[in-house]
């Protein structure tokens, strides 16, 4: 009878590595971070090139946005049961948070911010800047409350400014709840 040829296993002579202490691990991570920084690895490799020039004090700096994404992911993991909840408010809260996180990821990838709010808890509100003016037929500029216009010097158009301009034009704003219709006041006719 012939014996079956089998594989011979070579025994490993590599020595088992001893685990690092906490102090050694901290020192190693500091050295690694310093070497990465010296080589230019600051974590911006996955960030769109237009975001590299954003000031670090800006609320939309890519490092802050990356931190928000991490924190939101932890929150989403904690609220995972809300995804399939029977309560519509809980589902909406989960979906809103998930969409916000997706928008932040798209911002890092494309350089275009597409959400109406910013900040870790969505506490800031984005303002729209109008670059070119549009005008009504009577020559008054068209404006929307909350927008920034070039002729205002970086100031946002307020409701008070809107009321004042419209009163100059003879337009009254219906202030009843739920109604935002503008009505042009018509002079009363004399009865004949």
C-alpha cells in the first residue's frame, strides 16, 4: 500500500508580540500623527479640492464637518430603533438626521453645501446671497426676507424693510395668520 502524500507544515518561529502598555500606545499614536502631519496627511485626501482653502474659523470647515458626521453616526446608531417606529415623529427625526448626515458627506465630496442648516445640532441657518438684482415693472427691486443683497452691503433684508418698501409702493401686506398675500391698495372711488 502506498501512503498518501500530505503537506508538511513548517512551524512558525516568529515570536509573539507583547501587548503595548497605555503609555506606549499613546506615545506611538503621537509619533504616528506627527509623521503623518510631516508627510502632509492631514485627513484632507477625501475632501473636495475647493474646501482646502476654507478658513479654519469658518463654521463649514471640513474638519468640523467630518467631526459632525462622526457624532451624527453615533447618534444614528443609538436611534436605530426609531427608523421603523410606529410614531411618525420618531421616524421623521431619524430620517431628518440621516438626510443631514448624507448632505454633509456630499458637501465633503463635491464642495457644494445643499442643506438649509449647518452645525452639529443644525443650529445655524444658511442665508441666501443674491448676486444680481431683479426689478419690478415700476423699478423697485424684488426682494425676499432673509436674503442678502449686494446693494445692502452684506446686510439681510428684514421684514421691517419689506413693510417700509411696500408701503412706499402702495402695497399692503395682509397680516392675518396663515396668509401671506400681498394686495395692492386701490384708491377709493367717489360715488356719483
